[in-house]
């Protein structure tokens, strides 16, 4: 009875984490386009609160719940290579999350060197992760 609850909470945490991963780079787009001091300061606050208040706790919950499910059901590793591939993508996604955090710090120090077009493309990266991870989990192609 515990496993379905863990899975449900894991999915909720993933949704919250991805919401932040989709929105923070969008804030970077607007921040890079802002030209006045009050707007830049407002974006700094929004970015910091999103990263620390939603994204980081959601990532930790996602990972913790995922590890807990694997501990309870280690046979997932013998069900084909889909879980290995998913975990590799999750590792890359954690890297993307930390790149977002590093960029947030650059904006906070007013050291951003990139334009809004870069962030428009950067904003699309989590979509690729989401599509690949969902296909691996649902379809289990290998």
C-alpha cells in the first residue's frame, strides 16, 4: 500500500520541479530584456523564490521518493534498460537545474552576459527531457 502513495507523491514532485524548470528560464528571458532597475530587482526576487522555494525542494522530493521506490522495488533494474536510461536523463536534468542556479547567481550579481534569444532556446531544454523521460517510463522501449 505504501508504493502507490510514493509513486503519486513522486509524480507530484516531478510536476512541481518541471513547472519551475519551465518557468525560471522564461523569467531569465524577461530579466535579460528588462532595462530599468526596479524590473531587474523584481526579477531577482522572483527567480530566487522560485529556485529556492519550489524548484530545490521539488527536486529533492523527486529524488528522495524515486530512490525510496527503487529501494522498495529493486526488480525495476531488471525490467530492461529503460530505468538506466531514465536515471541518466535525470542526472543530466540535475545538471541543468544547477546550471539554472548558476545563471540565477549571475543575474543576482548583475553579471549576465547573454541576451534574451539565448534564454528562449535555453527554455526549451526541459521540454526535451520531459518528453524523453515520459516515453521511457510509459513506453519502456528497451
